[in-house]
């Protein structure tokens, strides 16, 4: 365990499934993260067009999804590279999300 590694759980009520986001504290764009959490938490299943949990998750993360992750070693590499990982109960692979916080240059006095 690492103090800087954060674990945030999300529950998708319409599927009765939990997910887990893993990231390094201070590296994530929280507004984008919160939007994804809200999308997943509020997802509704239409009775006429049942969508698998995998397809639902992919549709909610498609704008920030980079790739799937299959091994612990790869997951660890991505986490410490500043990426956010999402794991969903019952799914074999996790998802690598690019939710890196934009680097902002601080303003300072000119050197001249």
C-alpha cells in the first residue's frame, strides 16, 4: 500500500455492480473524474435495449479511455505514470483512463 495511491469506489445501481478507480493523489483532473463517476452512477438500463455492463462502461469512458490493462505490472506502470485505472467487478480487464491534470505554469515576475 502507498499513501499517495487513492482508491475511489463507484456503484452502478442499475447493474448492481461496483467499480474501483485507482490513481496517484494530485495527478488527476477532478472535474473530468467527477463527470465520469456521475455518468456511471446515474446510468439507466432501458428494458427494450439491454446493454452489457462492459458496453455501458465503455460508452461512459470512451473520451478518456486509452487502453485495457490485463496484468498487475502493467496496471502499476500506468498508475505511476499519472493515469487513472478503472476496474469493474466481474470484468477480467481494467481500463486505463487519461485523466491527467493539466500542467499549469505559475505566474511570476519577469527576470529582466
